[in-house]
C-alpha cells in the first residue's frame, strides 16, 4: 500500500519509519527543505533511540523516502497520515492551522478513494472538520474517509511502543477504511495486539482521556509525596504498596518534579479546554494541572531550603531534558528550577547527555560540562533533575571528593537515603525522609514540610 505521512516531526518520522518496516511503501512529506534534505541523506534531526537505523534501513530497502512536494505524494497514496504539529494556543486549546492546510491540499489533489488518518493529537470534532474541508474542496467526484488513529508513543521508547503497543485505536464510520487500517496494522494484529475499531469521536477522546489519566496518576503520587514528607513516610513504598493492587498497577506512580514534555502539559490543558468548550468542566484535570504547577514550585523551594538560599552558591545540575533518552526540553520541570537558581544569583554547572545544545540559547550563562563529575566540581549542592541511567550509579566516593559541600538534592529518587548518608552525603529527595550522615551535624534545614503546598 502506498502511504503518505504529512509532517516529518517526531510522530510523523516514527510512524513513517515503522510503517515502512511493516512493508508499506511510505513517503514522508515536510515543508522544511533543510529537514527533508537531511532525511534524504539518512540524517534524523531528533534524538530517538533506534530511529536513525530504522529510517536508514527502510530507505536503503526502497520503502521510505522524503519529499517537500505534497501534491504528488497525495495523488499516489491510498492512505494519508496527518502528523503535523498542533501547538497550544494561549487558551490551552490546540491550534489546528496546519491540519486545515493539509486537509485543503488533500481536497485539491483527491484523485480516487483515499483514507485520511489523523495521528496528531487533535480535539474531538477535528475528524468532522477535516471531512467537511475535504468534502467542500473536492466535491462529490471522489470518495474518501476520515480516520482517527491516535498514537501512544513515549519519547525515548517510541519505536518499541509503535512495534509493541498495548492497543491500536481506529476510529472511522467507513467499513472500507476500517478494513484498510486493519491491513496497515496486520503485523500487530498477527501478534495479538488488541485493535479497537470505533467511531472517530470516541477514538479522539481515547487519546485525551489516556494522557489525562496518566497525568492524574503522576499528580496524585506527587501530592502523596508531599504528605509523606510531612509525616516522615516513604512515597516509594506507598507507590509500591498501591501498585501491587492489580486494579491500580505500578506504572506512572513515580513521584518527581512534576510532569513535563510536549504531551501531558499540552494535552491536559486541551482536555480542560475541550470540556469548557462543551459547556462542561473537567474538574479532575483542572486539579491535575494545578498540582503540577504547585509541585514544580515546591521543587524550587526544596532546593532553596536545602541550600539555605541561592545567592553566591554553586550548583551542579544533572539533567535538563524532561525525561531520559531524549534531547527534548519542552516544558521540562528542570527549566524553572534552573531559572530560579540563575535569578537567585547562583552559579549553575550543568550536564545533560543530550539536551545541552537545546538549553544553551535559553540559558547562555550556565557552565556546561562534559560529565556529571565536572558539573559537581566545587559545588555547594548537586541537584538531580532527570533520571538518566548514568546518574543512577555515580561513583559516590569520587563525587564527594569533588564537591565543596556533600549535599545532593535528588528530584527523581535515584538513591537510597540511608546509603547516601553512609557515603557521607546529606541527601534530600522526594517524599522520603532525608539521609543525614551521622558524623556530620545537620548543616542545613530539614524537610520542606508542606512547603509550597496548598493550604
Ligand atoms: C506521553 C505518553 O506516555 C504517551 O503514551 C503519549 O503517546 C505521549 O505522551 C503523547 O501524547 O505523544 P511522553 O510525553 O513521551 O509520552 O513521556 P512520558 O514517559 O509519558 O513522561 C511524561 C512526563 O511524566 C515526564 O516529565 C516524566 O518525567 C513524568 N512522569 C512519568 C513522572 O513524573 N512520573 C511517572 O511515574 C511517569
């Protein structure tokens, strides 16, 4: 089947490369000449484990190519996947300008039955809007069907998520389109992946409800962490104890500095806006957003309290991306903390394995270092903001010799408080009692008891 994927951003590239790997004949279209030129040489402009290899392999085998020329790509395709950006507008709703543009082009170049599939996360009603644009633009000469096929990929494990999903959601009212989509995903159906075929609006809502629910789990455990801090309880054990209940499950119950990235913040705001536009309120999601904001502020207070203020301090800052295995810093919870440190007069020595290039224009005054140890040199505290694997097993002896003050503020709970105390560190983490070395008097303030919490 000839497939056209419009938009060679994160979702478009992963979708195109994986569908090519399923044996489809895929053309990826993007307006950005430089990007298409680089992709045509096998150069993938984003960091995603395994993506460059998959792109290069499928290009070499003749199933994947890239172009800026949308018209012939539409004309040759039986299925057109729309994977363009839907950036948030100031009210939190998704900006559908690019989707409208693509739908208009499809209308102009419709030359036979085609299915038009939305992969981008789009609000309920977008499928209907696309259908209307194409029908008005193309008239009744050619038939087409609109399909919602939301993606559930996580950055950093997108290929794995595409190839081994928990489910595939196909939303369409057109039986021929549903059949074509089943055909596209036949390698997954053969591997017993559940395929849900439903209407367009239900499929659109599944995506928002899923991201909203996952964000809810995170905000929930972050509030529990705050209560743990007030009582000297351990959120890691609470999370484990909850997660062993099959009805709850262990995933997305990791307390931390609040969720970030290009999806959860945007999609939760959009979900609240969708409810609002429907004359309703999504109260739980509103609370999830509020908790996330409070959590991020609480992190700044936690670091400030542990340090006894920022002015004149030097901080080793480990992790800038919103999560590991990506260079993406969009809405990274690390950034407001870095901003507060800089504004408060601290010197920040930062290290991130992939995200420093993206951070440099935003924070030109940071000292960017070659690794975690260089970042820690002569510091009053080391702050861990992202759970990169290489920060999990630091040589603590080496670290302690490098720092000025053996204070570690770990916003990802990578270490055991008692073990860190035994290594001579004053260790502050999330929702757990502090680790305080016996030999050292308590040099800095105690737990951020209810600091930044809503009263
Ligand atoms: C998320 C969803 O997990 C994907 O299923 C979805 O397809 C994607 O959004 C999307 O809509 O495109 P992603 O944003 O890549 O994927 O990252 P996640 O791994 O879900 O993490 C999101 C944020 O939540 C990160 O800041 C992470 O640190 C935080 N998080 C996650 C926690 O704080 N605790 C957890 O237990 C899990």
